[in-house]
């Protein structure tokens, strides 16, 4: 819940009490035991605008700035021909990407970029894909924020809707571009751990040249079912049976509701928290992924999570009710933060400031 304190400025004990709502965290566990990446398309529009957002401050202080920093990586899924779309008079994809890149660079996060199609138009060839990718990477380089990690195509066996062969050819092209002065490292795969992933994966690997050393996976099925089998099916079909491979969870979430397997399931707030707990304290501890990106933290424009809007029910925070009400965590947030259902808090801004008193905000 959100607390508001109104204190006399000369009453030191009251001020101290209000400020003690400041961040009280659970120590991060060693290695990859906590989520260290954010995958959130809404970040530039948190609370309407990232630069005036309460939550952006909270995120920067608690998740990024407080040592040891939890989140060090940020991921974005961009329209593959965003530059060409902009030149055709449709600048929104490029504008959103550049806003995101400025925002995450401004708080010191390392960018990871994935490509996809939101428009229903797909690359006609690896050459066309490569030309558009170079435009995007060039933009980032000229902005002074080069892309460090590159996923050639987002979730090709589901959201990305590409054949295994095409997805592999895009990965080959991305790997070649990264070696041409752009300074990026390619992350292969980025499959959802859905039924049939092994068949798709085998076809994909046959078309790779060379085979990258980092593999991405989206273990949504594993988390929803609280069962490691879908992830293990993915890992066992990697080169060498997954032995020695670097595995990243490039996107994952604990969902309040889902339609996995063609059936709609309402997990509720407790069910979302239960799955967040299982993600951190079972799956991540057992398989030790190198990095984990959570999708997502807060919806943009003060939108509420909804089971009726695909992919919007997994947010860790809910928007506040007005301009002085802080966004506040759902039960799942503390599991993602520190692995336990623990009380914690954060400071907000002061308002209605006068010579004698001010109202302070904080969440707990």
C-alpha cells in the first residue's frame, strides 16, 4: 500500500520516521539467483513520461542504483524495418525505440535489442533484413548508445512467427554485422519453451553458421506450469546437449492469468506471486541462467494490468490513482526482488512544501 506522511519540518523525529519508509530490501543472492534484466516496452511512458515518473525514480534507486544493483541490462523488441517505416511517414516505431534507448542509457543500463514484425511485413531475404538491421544499429551508434547484445529475431516459434530456417539465416546475418564494428554480441534462439520447441530448434541449428555461444529462451510454459520439463526439452536439444552453453532467459514473466494450452486460467494475485517464487527459487536456482529479463515492470500511461489485453497481466507494479499517489508493488514483486515475500519500501517526492511543513510520499 502507499503511505503519505505530513510532517513539521522542525520535527526531526517525524521527518526521520517518514524517511524510514525508504528502501528496505532483501539482499540479492549470489550469481544468477535474481532477475538482473528488464524487458519492458512501456518504460518510456511509465506514469505518462519516464522523465517525470515516480516509478522511474523508484526503479532507478531501488532496482538499479542501490548496491548491489539488481538490474543491469535492459531489453527492447523493435520493428525490424523501423527506419524504413519512419521514412515512409510512420515514425512511431523508431521514435519509441530511440526514446527507450535514451532512457535506459541515462540510468546506466546495458541495452539488448531484439527484432520482430508488428506490422505483418517480414524481411523478403537475409539481405533485406541485414540492411535494415544496419540502419538500426547505426542509429544507436550515432546516438552514443551502441547496442551491446543483439537477438536476431524475437521468439520466432511464437510471437515472431518465422520459419526455423529464416530465423537461423537472420541470426547468421546479425552475427556477421556484429563483427563489422558495431560491437554487439549475438544471442541465438530466443525461443518460447512451448510444445514442439525441440523440432523447431533442430531445424534452426542445422541452418546456423557459425553457432553462437549464447542462447536465449523464454520459459513461459515452465513458469506457468511450475514444471521444468519445457525448459529441459529446449536445453537438451542445444548443441552438445546444452553442456557448456551460456543460457539467458531473455524474456519471462509470472502471470496473473494465462491461456496456455488453449485454456484460460485465472491465477489471481496469489497465483502470480506463487509463480514468481517458483521462477526465482526453483527454476533459476536449478538451471542457473546467466541473465534473466522480466517482462514487465509497469504498464505505460497509467494503464492497469488486464487479463483481456494480451501480455499485460504480468506487470510487477500497479499505477497510483493520482499524480501524488505512488505506483505500488503487487505481491509478486518482492519475490522477483529478493526471492522472499518480504516487506520493503521506497521514498517518493515531497509536495505541498511550505516554510513549516511538507507532505512526503513513500511506498511500503
